[in-house]
């Protein structure tokens, strides 16, 4: 067996660790005046509004390292934050990354985490400009803050949806949730029988959507190209049901979602059936899809149709109508935070 190198963090010390983890990150954006290496970063957003979002991820609560490779975790932690910036119709420019780690983690494990962070920074053209490093007694904690920019007139809030607006979504939904179900099931099987060899090859798409999701700058770009400003927008991190409820609550409206229009990949549909889950439930109650849910004025229909990988899935209604799913069979079901409830 190949021996895996293990260097205790204590051998390096905090400052050498920070140097080692951050030395390969080169500043790419003109707005990043000073990055890692002083008491604070210095940014110049040149008259644009600054958009800030932060996330805290705790081992055992938000991720399980028994099946989540550290480099994927680094990548996904960044994606989750960038997705929030795109959901404001803004462009992310910088991130800070803070970590707390127990002595269970060698330096090499942190190299892996930062490799994933760097891959995401390169893919989405953002700069790592700071962070903090400390120890923990109970595993790994990661906090990422993303900063983005937008002209004031472009910023899209959850609160702007109007009655008659069309509800749109990018990509496909529910796959990530099923990816998690598969990995959880395999972990249980492996615990019961450590000898077992599991082949996940034919579930690549679904597991990939969970372990290494992408986010959607292409959609933000397409809005600019088409001259569209959505009336409201949110990213799908907790499932379609809870996100449409956020838009409706903030906008003071109702909504109808048409089940047959909700994009669900064929792989997701097949796997949902294997797990005895209705595919629409995976889309409504799953999560971590990091797709964009947004509303547009009906006049923009022809323009939105030109955007690749976007589907129109419903219509904003008056608040008395409530928030409902129209099933493929034409029945109306109330959407709740947990998914949807049969009458
Ligand atoms: P201070 O003691 O002033 O908080 P640190 O020694 O923690 O300073 O940080 C030194 C520099 O390294 C700062 O620019 C800080 O933002 C950066 N930094 C610290 N930890 C990390 C980390 N985990 N990832 C990225 N940058 C970090
Ligand atoms: Mg510090």
C-alpha cells in the first residue's frame, strides 16, 4: 500500500500553514488591492455596490468526511457562497476562508481542501483575499465569505415578484439530494460490512451533482446579453418548495408551479423511483442544487426563451391563491416547506 504522508499541523505552525495554503493563489481582479498577508484585505469596487454573503459549515452537521473528499468540500463550500452572490444578479470578486481544525487533520488534508478552494477560485475568477486559522476540538469548521459587485440598478432581491410574472429555473433539480441519499446508503452498508466493494460508476451524474456542484454565472451573463432584469431571484440551496415560499413571502404574492414543467434529469427520475421517492418531491424538498429560481415580467418571455438551460415552471399569483403545485394530472396541491401536502 502506498504510504500517505502525514505532517502534523504543529510541525509547521499557524503562520507557515497559512503561507503554504495561500501561496498558490494569485490575485486576478483589479479590485483586489491587497489580499492575504496584512491585517486586513483592501478592495476597490469603484462605485459599484458591494454584495456580501457568508456561510458556516460544521463537520457532522453540514458535511460528512467519510464520503466527502476534502478537495470537493473546498470546492463546494466556495460554490455555495458564489451562488448567493449570483442570486443577487451580482458578480463575485473575492472570498475569505476561515477554518478551525482539530489535530486529526494533517497538513496534507488542508492542502486538499485548499486545492478545491483554488479550483473554484480559478473557475469563477474570484480572489482569496484573507481568512483566519484556528484550532478546534471537534473536527473541521469552515466559514467562507464572498464579496461581489453590481451596479445598483442591476441588483435583484427576493421581494420584487409581481402578479402574472413567470417563474423560471435554471438546470435541473433534485439530483444532489439523491446523490446524498446514495452516499448515505453506501456509508451504512460499509459500516455493516467493511469488506464490501461498492461500484457507484453508473450513478456518476447524481453523485457529481452532490459532490461537485457548479453555479450559474452563465445565467447572469445571459440576463445582461438579453437585456433582462429578473423581478426577483433566489438560489436553490434548500429545495424548490422553500425557495418559492421565500420569494412569495418577500414579494407578498402566491404562486403556481406546474409539476410537468419542473426540470428533473432522467437519471434523477430513475434513482428517485429506486428510492421510492416521487421525483417531484426530490426537486421540491431536496436541496443543494445551486440553480437559480427567478421571476420575469411576461413581456420578457421571448427573451428568456433564448437563454440556454432555463425553463418556465410557473406563474406568480395573488396572495389569496396561496402557493400551489399543479400536478401532471391537473390536481392542485398546497406547497409547504417540507414539500407539498395532498388535499
Ligand atoms: P491576524 O492575527 O491579524 O488575524 P493572521 O495571522 O490570522 O492575522 O492572518 C495573516 C494573514 O493571513 C491575513 O491576511 C489573513 O487574512 C490571512 N489568513 C489567515 N488564515 C487564512 C486562511 N485560512 N485562509 C486564507 N487566508 C488566511
Ligand atoms: Mg487571524
